[in-house]
C-alpha cells in the first residue's frame, strides 16, 4: 500500500498458488459466525492499567519507528554484559513456547490449557483438512475460519500456517530457490543492518539466546535471502520479529516462504522506505476508532495522539512484541487465515482496553500520558478475550474498505494541493 492505488484491506491476499486462498470474506458483520464455545472463552478477572507519568517534551514521529528497536551496545563486551544482566534472575527452565523469562514467559502454574481429549479431537480435524485442503478452502472456508479462531493445535500449527498463507505452494513451485538466494553475496548495507539486529530478537527464547547460535544463524539466513529476493524493499528492522516467530515453528526454508507471503501478500508496502503503507493503515485505524468508540477518538484527536505514534509496532510486527505469547499465537492463527482485518480489529480492542474506562481518559490529560497508556498493554490479558472482543466489534468489512478508500483519497487530495502552484501569488506578480 505504498502508492495511492495500492491494494485495499480486502485485496491484500492474492496468494499465488493453485487455488484462491487467503482473504476470504463472507460478508458477515458484527458478531460474525464462530463456533467458539464456553470452554474457549475466558475473561481475565483483572485487566489492571499501568500507572503513567506525564512528560514535558513533545514526541516526534520518528519515535514510532525508533521504539521498534533498541539501540545496540557499541562493543561486543557491552552486549555480552547486557545479555548476562538480562538473564540474571531467570530460571533456565523454558516454558512450553521456549521462553526462559521476560514479558513473553508464560507461567505454567497460571496457564490455561485445553483438556487433552479436546486437543486431540481438534488435531484430527486439522489432519483431515490437510488431506483435501483445496476443497476446504474453496467450499468450506467458513469452517476453516472457525477452527482458526478457536486456536490451531500447537502440534499442527506449523503446517497450518504454511497452508493458510500459501507458502507451502510457493516453496513447492520454487525448489532450490532459497539456497540460490543464500549463495548470493547480497547488499553489504543490508547484511550489516541485519547482523546488528540479530541479538535483539527475543533474547530470552532458547532459540535466540546464544550469540551465533543456530537460531540467530537461521534468522540471518532468512532475512538476508529476502533482501536478495526483494532488493527494492531490502531489509527493515520490523521484519526480524516476524521471521523469528516463524522460525520458532518451522525450519528455515519453510519459514522463509511464509515470510515472503506475509511481506508481499498480507502486508504489501509495509517494509518499503517511507512506511507510507503503514501510515495509510494508521489513518484507517483512526477512522475506524471514530466509528466504534467516538469518546476515545475525540480524546485522541484533542491531544493530537496520531496513530503512527503507537500502532506502527503493532501492525508491522503483527503484535509479536506487544501481547502475551498465547495471545500472539491466537492472533497469528486468525491473521494468516483472514488477513489484515484481524490486525485492525485487534488494534481497536487494545485501544478500547487501554483507554475505554472513563477514569483512563480523565487521568490522561495530555499527549504523553495518553500515549503511554496505549503503549502499556495489560500483561494479564487473556487470548480468548482478544478473540471474543475482536469478533464483537460493530464494524463490517465493507466499512473497513470504505474507510481505506476515504483515506487514500484524502492523501491524494493533500498531495495534489501541495504540488499545485499558487495561482493567486502568480497573478499578483
């Protein structure tokens, strides 16, 4: 979506494979059909807000990009010391997702798991779908969507993601291409930028803890290969978390083709220089917020809290750096099935969660306090809450598309006006 005629939210999933997969819309609006049952829904008792201190200086738009990254220490010894400090106080026992600590760590004692019998039944259903995937996607996509919303069983998630995004078919149609990309030396500038970012991706996950370990090595291979595959866009720092999440679930070559699909079909233009596609979608989110929660919209507008200041990392990293890990996986299950509309819906839920209570608005009297509240998502948020509330939103696919076209037209008009010569001044001369 880097250009005025860029693809809309409802056309960003033209996956190049033997069937029309990806962004299926059934025209359903509020309360879309879902087979979520009582056992799937759990509302956390506490969704406490974080206390926020106001600041005095004015934020810049560059913060939206800068907060995606952490500045690397200048010397290797400093980086090693930083890693040692990060690990200090954490147990070496990883949770079931592979994290040994940090905000992504899931305490096994507080984790809610499905009964083993329910999990096994869901696994069998997915295995059955894999046997005739094309038919399921073309004839019974509504059921596929329902099962993704319930949460894909961990044992089949890797395979399901590859089928949903079409990457399996991309890989099958491009045998040996990944190795061919790896043999290319690549652009030295991109290579250097990638190397600087490797140690920043989930440093408390067992795959990426070791400097130069297999996790970081595979992450480098994927990101480098993509710069050869798409030298125009090259490398963007927000791509690294996306690739890392995929690597947690599948081998490097499979993760690479999933990565290609996400970058080029789900989020086209997101990682291009200028981030214009992200800015457009930020304006779309702002417009949708006006429709779904006018009081919050008025508050954001009053204090000039522009979307680019808080939603950049959400959208570009698909919430992989913002939500508890169980939430991240549930969001990705839906995102890879239904497309970008899931990212918008989750964003609207988070804005309402962080600012929805009247006391939250009254205790956020300026830009900074409001921005900090939005950025500090409650750590105890439950994945079923995110799913349920996103499906309850009173916003239809048609309204999303209409808002997207409106924002594209607004931007085009502003550009035309800026480029138009001042006829009044020329007449005076």
